[in-house]
């Protein structure tokens, strides 16, 4: 699915940069491109595939409404370095 104004090809799932939760892209579209969970705007939508590429172990099909942090365990890594 195409983003309404950014040059982004969104897949079946989209991730919210604001609340870091995942919803179906169709749910974003149904809300006129507001996050179904927190109401953030279309600028905060990211393709799930992009987030998945950043974090090892994230599934191909995420659970809707679940939190998927962009930097899980960041503080632990910093402490262990
Ligand atoms: Zn959100």
C-alpha cells in the first residue's frame, strides 16, 4: 500500500514511530492515516519491514497492537560495552 504523501511502499503491517506499536496498514488507512493506537499522524508511520530490518528476531508477521521497540535493550548494551 502506498503512503498518502511520502514515497513509501507500506506492506501489510505498519509501525508507529510515536508509540512503537504495529497495526495493519489498512487500519491506518481506515483512520485517515492516524495511528490506531495513539493518534499520531501519517509522518509517524513506517513500514514494518523497515523496523524488522533493524532489530534481529522480529517476526515476519507481527502481532497487531503489540509494542516493538526500535532499540530494545539499548541501555543494557551501553552498560555492557
Ligand atoms: Zn502510535
